[in-house]
């Protein structure tokens, strides 16, 4: 306790800086936890949260009885795993390539071009996608049909193409931002290491392999770990707006977030919606703890806690 | 000690991560909770500022496009009358979509009168979610004028478990379904449109149009996202999960629509039409309403006296109608598109007084329906029985669209010029009385005991139904899948429960 007081006296400016974040977290994350109980009630708007009857695990039971729960968990997990792996590889590769460019003007131009998609709202992206995929006026169908003579594809009613479309859009959109973090790390690598490598006779490829990549290791681990924590979350806009909420695509575009949204806004079944949300949080929590434990076993300096 | 602190910090961080997840995943719910929790406090707070001066301010949510400024102007004009007559002022909001209304009602936003037309499932959804205030006593006390106007037969359709929750609008309470198609194109191609026809005749017309105008969409959705006024003469029995296949017969057997022959044949026909290029390719995903106004030729639409004019007001194009079936009547038609006093209203008594005035006061009704004289409409004749758009104003872009059926009483307002005759309201009532009633007329489905099955089945339907009905996916392959998934989601339990309730209803009716 005494030590705590001493610490406070010494580091109070740091704690003060910490305070707004704590307040934000409390308001945004702790207060809403009050709503967890809705998952165990049959919510009735007129009676309010406290007046709604308890129904135990019935909401969860139904989620699991239909294939809904399986589909949304499968989609959320698989998409995120693909996003994490491809996203990291692409971002690291682009960062390395960018760092090898000598011309400063060119470097800045490329960086800006790659970053722009990240700044575009998903709703606008969905219309950009529509401009490509629209059955009657879309760019792809018009070129495919007119130039190559291939049969037009009814994109918004054909689920099999969508895993690829979503992955491509996500990569295109997220690349710029992910890359910046790696690029910044690369700039921070001690240049004497490269000089030493050159003295030892390393070529470009060897420099990347033995200096840059090891230098990026902890950044990659931390970012992947953070991404793992969000593996049960999904970008709502990507999975709801971009497929234009098209029914036949639901099997490949339904994630936990879109399910929660549909349950709340369209089916008015808030109980099941909350059950899905709680399920997402609990499994996400377990995943973060597990991932962190594994990382700590391998390399304790890289773990988050 | 240091070690302990580090560990405590680790736990704290873990908790924060968890809470972050909770917060994100439940962003929508969070609003619910906050408002739910703050409700008790809000009640006392809001009652005070709701009154400006000595008047209670009522919030009305109506249907149709209107600019905020125009709504405010109309509200002020209405308030001038209501301040004097019943001591209230109003605030008017129009054009909220189904999801916005859902959210507002779920979170208890204080609304005093609301038209539930845009809510998916309409009256059925409203009562099963307990969103409406019971009206029996209020109607007795403050709604005598409305009670005189309303047909008691239609009023019965607004009761749920014996309690009155809505009042039916004075609009079409029967429905005859068919196609509306553009007059200019028909005339140009020499197509004669029969008053009643078959799908085959419609097919021939669409083919002709497609050949003459390959760039035009022959058949388009009635509203955005694959909207369709069904031409199948079903009684949806509330939520369409378990229906009566043909409301015109005596059969009271509840069936799964996906398994009925009429539905399957319809899907096969639409698939065929789609293959022939007769249907707009993006029909199920388009975000456009009023497609007849741009590149569409025909759409599924209900007919009633004066409907040609209504389509003209909405699309700016004159149309011919071809009916597929004559007028029928089931519970959801008279109680559709009507109004409620939401449970969250702080002033239900004043709201009922206001509602009564909307049924009985021609000036109030006319202001709310047609807007301000000189700005949104002008008299078209000296007898003041017909109105029209002011010079140079497009009827679907005046800033305050006239959606007459969505208001309590259109029948005390002037008729728009262009209707076949000024005797429109008499014709409408004749039409209403001509509808063949479904054997289940008046039955309201209580889904509370199978709520989760209903949600699961709705999720299945979201995947298949619109796409099948627009012929976007192959029925041979997808109808069996649809049926199977509905079964897994519990449609049989829903049908059994619905049949039980329906049988009890019929027995009580005698």
C-alpha cells in the first residue's frame, strides 16, 4: 500500500494520462455489461429489461439447435483466419518492398495510394463492389459478356464466389493500414545491422531474411495476437453492406455480428441476439487467454501479459 | 509486491479485453440497456419539457417521403387547430424505415402515435412484441367520433386476445392483386390489357415489351429489395409461417407455404421468366423504389378503386391494371398500415384525442395527408371537391408526398384530380364490402410460445424466399432445401401451435 502511494506520487502524470482511457472503457465496455442478462430473458419492450421473464438457457439452446450458430461461427472464424494470414503476409511483403524503394517521391505516392482504400467507408465500398458486380450494369458482367463471350454471372445470387470476393475486398481495404505499422518498425531497425550484414557479404534477399524479418518478429506477434483477440468479431460493413444483404448469400456471409444485427433490427428477437453476442464475447475471451498463454510459453517477452 | 501488481494488471487487462468484446458485439443492445436503465429517470424528466407552454406535445410518426422542413410546417398548421380544440401540439416525423421503427419501439423512444406500415409483419409484429398501448378504455372515453366512422367488422381485426391495440384506417380493407403496367408503352405497342387475366397473358405482354424494348426491364419489384405484392390468394395468418393456401375456400388447414403447389408453381414460373430475361436482373438487391418511373414496365400491385391515380402519384406514370384474382379479405388487410399508440407514449389520453380528430376533422386530416394549400396542393375546381399539384410541382417531389391510405381517414379529404370520378370514397367502400372473407378472418396469431422457432424460420426464409419468388435461384434445387431447413428450424411446431389457436378461434366464433 505504502509502495502504491509512493508510486502515485512519482508517476501521477502517467496515471493522469491513463485516466481518460479508463473512463472511456468503463462507460463503453463495463456499463453495457449490465445487458448480459438479456441473453437469459425473453425480452419484452413494454416491461423493460427487469420486467422481462427469465427463461434460462433457452435462447442459447435454440441458437445451437438450428444450423445458424454453426454457420455464423464457421464463417466468422474461417474468414478471420484467412484475413489474418493473408493480411499479415501481404502487409509485411508490401512494407519490405516499400522500404526498398529509394526514390522518396515515389515511395510517398505508393504509400498514399495503398492507404486510400482504408479511408473509404464500407458503405461506399459496397457500391464500388456493386459497380463491378451488378448483374445488368456491372463492369465485370459487361466485359465478360462482351469481350470474352462468357455467360454473365448473377453475382448476388451465387454464393460460391463470395468467399473470394470478401477476402479480396478485405485485403485491398486493410493493406495500407497494416502495412504502415510494419513499415514503421522497419524504419526503426538499427541501420548498423544492415551495414554489418553488407560487410559479411549478404545480398538483398539475405538482408531481408536475416535482418528485416527478425526485426519485425515481435510486431508480427503482437499484431497477430491482437487480431486473434478479435477473431470472433467481424467487420459488419464487409459482411452486411457489401453483399447488399442478399438472401441467397447468407450462408457464406452470415457472421456473428450480422446475426446479432438481423436478430435485433429485423426479427426483434433481442434475447437470441444477445445470446449470440454473449457467446461471441466468451469464446473471444477464451481465445485471447489461450493465445497469450501459448505465446508466453514460446517467447515470454512477446506475450501481452 | 511488484510481481503482484503486475499480475493484477494482467487480470485487469484481460477484463478490459473481454469487456471490449462485449461492448463491440453488443453495440446495439448497449443502447437498449442504457435507455432501459435510464427509463425511470427519463419519465419524470421528459414529461416536463414535452409541454411547451400549456400544451402537451405529441410526436407523430407517419409514412412516406417528406422533408423535415415541410413536416415542421404541416405540424405547425395542425397544431394551430389542435391547440384550440384539444389543447395539444404535434411534432411530425415521416419516412422512417422498418428498422428505424423497430429500434425506436424496442428502446422505448417516446412516440405518441405511429403508423406501423413499414414494420415487417405489421400488426402481428406489433402485438407480439407488446409495442402497443391497449385502447378499449381510451376509445370509449375519447374516441367516440372515430368509433362512429370505423366499420366494426374491421375493428375486430385489430384485437389481440380480446384487447384492442390499433384502429383500422379508412382505406382499402379488401385486396385484389395483379399487375400494374405502363400505359404509354401498352398503347404504343397496341397491347390491350384485360381487366382480369392470367399469368400466361401477362407473360405474352412481357415478351412483347421485351422484344420491342430490349433495354427496358419488363417486370420490376414493387419496392426496393425485391418487394412484391403477392398475387397468390393466401391468408398469411400473421407472419406467413403457416398459411391458408387459398383464402377463398373453406379450408382451415394450416400449411407450410413452401410445400404448397401454388407457391412452387409460382417460383418455377418466375424462374422461367427470369431465364427469358423478363425480370429485372438485380430485382432482389435493388435499392430503388418507384422503378416504373425510370426503366421498368410492369410490377406486382394490388388494385382498388383509385389505384391508377395512386401509382401515378408515386411514379409519375399512368398505368393499366390486370387483376390476377378478385377482392379477398383476411385479418392482415383491414388491420394493415394502421396506427397505434406505442407503449412508450407519455400521453396516451391526449394521443387518443388527437387520433379521434384525425378521423373526424377534415382540416386536420387534409393537412396531414396532403400538406399545405398552395404549397403542396391547390384546388382543381371551384366547388372545392378536387385538388391537384400546384403549377410546376411534381406530385412525387413536392416535399410532402400524399400517401392517403396511410392516414386514419382519407375519406374526409378532397380527391385528387385524375381519379375516374369524385365519388371515389363510395366506390372504395363498395369494393371493401365485396371482398371474399377468409375463414380465418379476425384471427390474430400469438407467437410468444414459439418465439425462437419463429426467429429461426425467419432466418431461413431470409435466405430463400425473396430469391425464389423473384426467380433468382433454381426452384428445382432450392425449394427442397428451403422446406428441409424450415423443418429443422421448427416450422412444424409453429404450424401445430397455429392450428391449435386457429381451431380454438373458430370454435369460439361458432
